[in-house]
C-alpha cells in the first residue's frame, strides 16, 4: 500500500507591525516626527533658558565687588553693588528639607489609607478633597499662613525652645514672632502634601492584585502585605512624587514671601526670625531693582535652576537603581 506524503505548506509570514495601508504608515511617520520634534524642542528651550540665565548672571557677577557665594548682603543701590546668595541658598534648602521631612511620611500614610484601608465610600471623598487641595493657589496658603499659622506657632516655638534647645536647631536665640524657617517649612509641607499624596495613591493602586492575594494566602497580615508587596512596588513612584513636591517647595514664592520676615543673617536656628529663599527674594526685590540688580536676581535664579536640575538628576539615579526590582516580576 503506497503511502502518500502530505504536501508541506509553508507557514504564512508574520505580519509586520508596520504593515497596513498607506494611511497607517503615514500616520506612524507623522507621530514619530512629532514626538522627536517635541523632544528636541524641549531640549532647545531648556538650553535657551540656561544660556539666558548664564549670560545675565555673568554680567552681575562681573560687577559685584563682593563674593557672590559668601557675601551676606543684597544691596543693588550700593556703589559698587553687593550681592550674595549664600543665605538664600541655605534658606531654600533648609525650608525644603523641613517640608519634605514633615510632608512625605504623612502623604504616604494618607495614600495607603485611601488605597488599602478606607472603605470605598470613604476613600472616594477623601481622594477628591486631596486632589482639590492641590489646586488651591499658593497666595491663599500664604494668607492663611500669615493670619492663622504664624500666631498659633508662637506657642510651639516656645515649647520646642524649652524642651529641645539642646538640639541647636530648636534653640531660639532671638525671640519674636514665628516668621521663621520652621513656619515656612510647615506651610510648604501643607502645600506639597496633596501632590505627594495623589501621585503615591495612584502608584499604590497599580500594585498587581496577585501579589497581594498571594501574600494574604500565605498568612500575611495587612501591614505585612503593604510592607512586603505594596511599598517595594511603589518605591520608585513615591520617590517621583516626592521630587514633584520638592520642586514646588524649592520654587514657591508668594506663600513664603507672605509668612517670612526676610533677612540676610545665616543661621541654622529654625526658630529665629528671618532667613530667605531664592524665589521669595526675587519676588521682593525685582520691582525695585535696577539693571544690575535684575541681573543679580537672574543669577540667583540660575543657582535655583541648577539646584533643581541636580535634585531631579539625583532622583532619576535613585529610581534607575531601584528599577531593577519590580513587584510585578519578583
């Protein structure tokens, strides 16, 4: 009995993702070109801003008789003019650190409560209120801080000075109204709290459900599920949320200018009145500054620009190092 060999039918070639009608190919090319153009345009804008700031800053530094980095004064009307950014740099960094120390743990706790603890009927209104707080203008926070926060923090300042003066940072050497860096830090913490909370909440909601169910099946408590599954998965997202909040804290202007009594005395005592930040100083001095004074303000803006880039770059490095671990692939 003769056997017949079936004819081998060659498999159909796989469809190329780019195959299709000419309209589809044209759309892909247009979208790719627009994407690349947008990226290049962004780089050009950033380079233009950096070039403008550097050019104007060089003019101010060339006319400054003092040391731009160590002078503790800002006098555009003097002959020769004197400009110093050391106090502004220290004030900006200190106020932002205080804000981050206060806001980030509270924001992460609120985000976890909304995403994993609160009933759905309660979680939705709380999330809506948090998102609404992120849209409140900064001047509203500033007015509230000047009218409500500053008077009520006077007692807190006395209590901290009485019991924690040994820490140096809470040693109040110049008693006065609570218009100091601690007040600014608390106000900035309140302002960045909704941003960090909203982004962290969305990150925690993206945790794969299988990871949490597997941990619960193995007998883990709810806190152990959060500690072993949710927080490792959302670590990079929390870092990104914190950097968004830090960016707002570094550049906040009107709220800081409303509650702070600016001075050019560098001090690490958080309870002493005075201090200053880059954004607050630019807003306060720009109207009265002459040509050289405006160049000096632009120079301080350049320092803030570089500081922000360094902070964002450091955050990207941290996220890149953490990216090798993913809760979804573990």
